[in-house]
C-alpha cells in the first residue's frame, strides 16, 4: 500500500479527479486530495488557467506544498507525490526536494528538473504520462522535452508513457477530453508502479 498526495489540474478538484483518486483507493492505496483552488471548479481549462494566473501560479503551488506539510504533522516522509497538469508542479517539487519521497507520478505535465534542483534524486522512481499529440505537452521547449531529459538523466528510475491522441486531461472522466481506454492503461501502469 502506498500513501499518495494527488494534486488536481487547472480546472480544480473535479468529479473526474475524485474518480481517479477513487480508482487508486479501490486498489488499497491511501490518497490525499488537497484542494488548491479553495473549492472553486471551472467548466473550461481556459477559465481554470485564468484563475491560477490571477491567483498566482506560485500561490497555487505554495498551497500544494503547505498541504503536504500538514500531513502527519509535517513529517511527510514516505509519500508518493502525484499531480495532473498544473498539479504536477507541486508534485514534482515535493518529489525532488523532500527527503523520504517514495515516488512521483506526473500526469499531463512535467517541468525541467533544473527548476527544483540540480538533478533528480536517486532512489525516487517517477512516471510521466501524456498523449503524444497533446498541444500543451508537446510544445517546443515544454513538458515533452523536460520529460525526455528527466528519463535520460535518471535511467532506470524515470519512465515516460505516451498515449495515442491529442487530449490534454484525458484521465478526467468528468471532462470531454476523457479517453477511457488510455485511462485504463494509465491506471494499470500507475498501479504497477505503486505496487
């Protein structure tokens, strides 16, 4: 059993994010779902990104870091940090900077490792999942390049999985972008990682 902190994407803590967490719980894992938007959920990705921009991406990220600190009285060792798109930002920072991290799951997003340190920490496995034609993920100098660099820099500890399609938040069953087949495969890979 793993204990996971799962950070939501830019549309907020949607029913699809809750369902994704539920699929991990059904497999016997403990999943914490911090709400980085203080109860706000947005109909579109653009609205969610606008909210994050107005609030400040740094503020949103700090809410995620504070939520992780609040677990176990601040002794949040042994956690797997997971994030969907925007949520990959606090997940990746925590995995890279917090002693005792057990792993990282970066879904629909990846940031250059240099953003949070000199290298990926030894002994912290990580998976990155995205669609191969997702315009948010594949833009030049963006997430795909960061993910490839991470895999190259952490051989044996980092894996990149690309799925057919062009949707960004394909693992959220409450959104039009949802892809059931890709999500089933993603969840099977995530569960194997957690085991």
